[in-house]
C-alpha cells in the first residue's frame, strides 16, 4: 500500500522576478540611428527566496514539520538576477 503524502498549506516552488524594458529608436537621414532604453529588474520588489526542499514527507500528525516547498535562503544580491529592484539606462548609436 502506498502511504498518503501531506503538503504544507503554504508552499512555493520557484523564483518570481519581473523585468521590463522600454526603448525608443531615433533615426537621422536614414543612416544614423540612436536607440535609447531603460530596463527595470525585479520591478515588483518581491523578496526572492531559494533552496526549496523537494522532499515529500509521509502524512503525519505534525504538518508543520513538513519541509516541502519551504525556502531556506535568499537569492544573491547580484544585479539583474532576482536581487533587489534595479534600473539600468543605456543608449546605442549606429551608423
């Protein structure tokens, strides 16, 4: 017989980070182009956690002891990889 499994009432399984980019292209005489852009990483400023446990525990009376989907650490504070909210501005000139 297969033992029933229990999941915690509040589990998560991944990273949530939204990035947006706005850009505008300016042309001059058809030959020169300037592309100006702005990017925002982790726009909603949600604490990104990692180290989620994938261990499914057998159903037991102590549901709080179940570690499935519970984070154990935070994402590193590296720019553009789920860290804190950040804005980047740039331009590209081509001829």
